[in-house]
C-alpha cells in the first residue's frame, strides 16, 4: 500500500465490527463511531474472532494491523477518511441524517458505502449534498471471512468513485458484485428471503423442525451452492445435454404447487415461540461466541479446500494471496515464510499434524528457490530443484492460530546441490518449534534427471551459501 489508508466505520455492531476487522487486518487505519457505551467491547470481541480466523485462510502473513481508534463525534471519525462505511439501523430518516453529517466534513472523493440489506441507493441518495458519493455496499456476515459485497449504484453515482470502491474492496480480499439495476433487497437477500419463507411454512405446518431444515441445507444443496452456485449446479444436473435439457426436463415443475413462496405465514407469537424453542433445543448449549468460532472454523476449512482447487471463493483467496507474498530480504538467516497455522492443519491431539511440517518447510523451500531465481518462470522453462532428503525434528507443540516464521539458511550450495536448514519459530517469542534439514538436487524436468543449474541461479545459490556460512546452527 503506497500510503496509509483510513476507513471510518459508522456503527459498531456485528456488521460494522466485521467491516472494521476486514480493513484493520489488511493494514488500514480504522476509526469507529458508535454512541453505544458497549461499542468498544462488542467490536473488540468481533476483532478477537477475526484475528483468530482471517489469517488462517492465507499461506502468507497478512499486513501489519493498522491503528484502531474510537471517536466521540462522527465528524472526527470521517474527516479525511478514504472509505466511510455506514452500518446504522435500517431507518431511512436516520441514514439521511448521518449522510448529511458525513458530507459536511468528509472528502468529496471518499467512498460512502451503506451496509443496508433493503434500501435502494436512490433512496439513500435522496436529499444528499453529493448523491454521487453514496452507494450500497452490502456485505455478508462475517464480513471478515465471507468475500461477497453487493455494490449497487444509480445513474446519479460518480463512476470514478464506484470504480475506486470496487478496486478497494478487491484489494482487501473481497468480491464486489456490481448489481446492474437497483432493486429491493438487491440479489442475494432475495434468494434468502424466498428460502426463509418456505422454511417458516415447513415449521408452521409441522413438516420439519429448525434442525431438520438446517440439515437438509448443510448436507445437501448448501454444499453444492457453496462451490458452484445455482445455475452451474443445474447445468451439471442436465448431464451431457446441458442446461437446455435440464430446463426442458424440470421446467414444468415450476407450475406444480410445490412451494408457498407467494404466500407468507403470519408470524404469530405462537409460531415465533415454536421456532425459538426448536432453535434453543438445536443450539442452545453453545454460546454465541462458540457458535461464531464453529462457523468460522467451518468456513476456513471449506474455503481453504476451494483455494487448493482454485475455484469460487478459493480463487479469490489465491488472487489476494499474491498481494500478501512478501519480497524476501537476503538476511542471515533468510526469513523465508511468515504465516498463521490454519485450523485444518491440526489432528486429534489438538496440535499441528506432523505431515503439515513437511508442507510448511516445503513452502519455505519454494520461497528460497524463488529468491535464487528458480521461480515459476524458471520451472516453466524446464528446470527445477527436487527434494531428495529431509530430516525433521519436532521440538514443541504448534497450535491452530499461532503465527510462525521459517528461518532458512543455505548450508550447501555447490554444483547441483541446494541444502537448507529451516527453523520454524513461534513469532511471539522466537521459540524454535521444529527444524528441517533439507537436501535438494537440481533437475531437468524433461529428462527427470539431475543437471547443472543455470549460471544465474548457480551464482545466487553460491552467494547465499557464502553469506550463511559460519552462522550459529
């Protein structure tokens, strides 16, 4: 980031706190205004969850956190801010008052986004001093993990500000879905509302409990939707004949009286209590923070699996991770990797599985390779290093959520050999958690046999070995 960026968060509830976490953990300075005397505590608890969860999605360390501050006035909060996110209650007259106060002091080129799930941007812009500055930027909870942001503008919107909003959202790992035309509840919430209405009828009519409905989603179509969406899922369901066949085969079902989506059950006190009782029976043994941790762990595991496949939200993580990859410095030792241990790397004993040590040291070796010039382009040219021997020592337990560093030294760098000694250290206190002595040989990817490295790579390996010679090991 070329200069310090500042986000102003107006409203520090669950959504506002999530926005604050997303910006703060991506290196932005964050200012918060919320008259609630409990705002600092509430935001602090959301930040605790985010600090635990978000870094586990990535294989590189995230930027150093920005500066978090709470302010007594809205004016102090928004002055000179680059991004202003309004997350106040869904009352239009309140939002209009807030925008008037914001625009009286904020920069004219600042983004003013609203987290509203229901109001259209044209309604938000009514009576504004600069309507082109205000747009809908509707997130999904938890904002610090889920990437979707519905960006909704109007003909009155400033195209340059809307474009900059999309660029900023992308830069912090989010996916700006630019809604083509404004509509009540935007896009995603219209689907959620339809499913919610049908679920209410199923409970009211005694067909299913809240837990049974949740199970039908998480064990069935919810998994498909998470990685493929709706239309692509149905295209696959059409088989080799594709989407047209699916529509021809199942289209007539739309005329059958399967759903009650045109009708809504009256939310009587009796129905509301029935739903509450069933929900308590389903999840009442867990606190809200325990449920949030459970949710975050599930999302991390799913999104990391998609990351390995390069699909859906995993593709976004891969793109954002490219921004996080550091430029290594030729220190002694070389700090080849900084990262947080993800929850899916632990085993039944609650600590990092031994197989993952091989992965993290392999990742560190790839960074060393790239540093000496054996990078992706070099590999694409048909040359690389293969590991032929490793000796790993496990010295202390490593747990999910811990920040670690890999310190690497080149201990041998002559001819076709590249030998590294890696130390995995806990970032908080420097304790050595594990070591790995790794021997790699230079190979031709065409013959799959050893060969001499290119002269530039050979020279850089030799230089690094000389720089690391004699260091304490």
